[in-house]
């Protein structure tokens, strides 16, 4: 099983550590694409600061993100497992997993990002700011850049695949025709009763937290499903309410946030 996650805007900022070594990262066939993305981002952020703030979708008070990006080649790194600190990763709690579950996480989790394409938890990365929808010259949108580079790298991705990415990161890689049957995408819905009628909605913050808890529960359970139907059965055994409105599209329904 593989578990696809988005990154998080919230990141740790390591004070020391080795500089970025693109050749050491998982999926070395992506090194050239990563080099191009890194070069474009560093060039943007080392130039016109106002233009970089606009391109990255930052506020005036986030200029430090631009300055940090300009120094990415020499910035200290930490593992991806420690780098990402947003809501999903807080709920996942990688640092508090027992050893066996950590080993499963290292083998199963893939993190998609605008700068590195896809990473494993052990990859050493610097703190950066670059969403998948960011446009940088000469690459254009990062999602398009990675849409060209990722298919070959992930052609042999084994299933089942639990896809928990947000829409902008899902746009960077979509399974090939022969992979689709092995991929399950997840939407988290909050169900509440309004005037006696069940109402469902997507709530961003708790969507992320639920996904983090779901991954943690799978890792703790040592789940090893061999198909999407088996994955659905595992989630139901773990007491998740799972519906499948269309094949491969899973709705996880939560009633308490």
C-alpha cells in the first residue's frame, strides 16, 4: 500500500543540518526536474522581492519566506518527517509512532510538493515556500512542471494507493489507466442533523485532521490490504464510516469534529 499526502504550509525551520543534496532524494530520476524547479524558485526569490511575494501568493508580512527561498541551496535540512508541521501532520504524529509503525510509514507515505515533486519521509529537505499552483519562469505552473515529470517516476507505483492529496497537488499526478483501479481518493464529510435532516459539508481544518488520524490508525494497525475493496474493509474495521459513491472515490463521514 502507498499513501499519498500533500505537504503543509507550516514547516519546521532547522537551525543546523547538511545542505540540500538533490541526488540523495528518493526517486532520483526526478533530479533534473527538481534542479529546474529549485533554480527557477531561487532565481525568482533572489530578484525582485515584490514580484516574488506576488508570485508566491504571500502577504507583505511574509517577506521572510522569499528571503528564505533565495538561500535554499545552502539552507540546513531536516527529514520530511520532521519538516511538515501542519494540521494533518500534527494529527498523524509521526514522531510518536512505535518503531514498527514508523517503518511502515517510511515505506508507504509519499509527500507531494511544488518544489520536490514527491518525497519520502527520510528525504532531507530545507524549509521552503512553493505551492503547486505557483507560477515561475520559465517553468510556468509547478503543477504543470510536475505533471510532465512524475508519470515515469510513478509508473510502477504499487497498489492499493490511498490518495489523500488536496486538489492542487492531485493535479500534479493522476494515475495512468492501468493504475486507476488500484487508487482510492478520499473526501472527508462532516454530517450533522439540522432540523431533523442530515446535512453534510466539507470542513477544511477537520478534513486535514481526520486524514491524519486515519493514516495513523492504518499504520498502527499494520494494515496491508492488497486491493481498494480490502482497504475499504480495513477502514470500516477501524470504525470509520466509509461510503463509495463511485468506484475508487471514498467518502469518510464524521459526525464529531
